C-alpha cells in the first residue's frame, strides 16, 4: 500500500518486470494473459521497503467499459508477489 501511494503521488517511473526473464512468470503469462489479448505491465516497487513488492496494471485495449485494472502485492520474492 505504501509503495503504491509513494509511486502514485510522486508520479514516479519505476522499473518494469520482464515476464520473459522468469520461466514461472512466462508460463503464467502464456497461459492466462496472452489468450485474452490484455496488456500486462508489472512494476517493481521493492525500492521503498526492501520487501519484494509489485504493482500490476492490466489494460484492455478492446473496450472502454473496463479499460484497466490495478493490483499490488508483496511477498518473500518478486515471483511470488507477481
């Protein structure tokens, strides 16, 4: 929560996570995200606390009804937070 608010209010540009760099994330992306044609952006927010934290932004370019969704999580590793 804190990492998200710091990022949002300060309009920070943090590094994105490349799903292809992790076999586990790549499998998840290929199985669940790619078939939907949604755009997924994973942002590494670990810099604020040292605890692996990720902001996920999903964009739907096909409709204005639900154009995007966001979520955030922290865990013991970046992969688990994703």
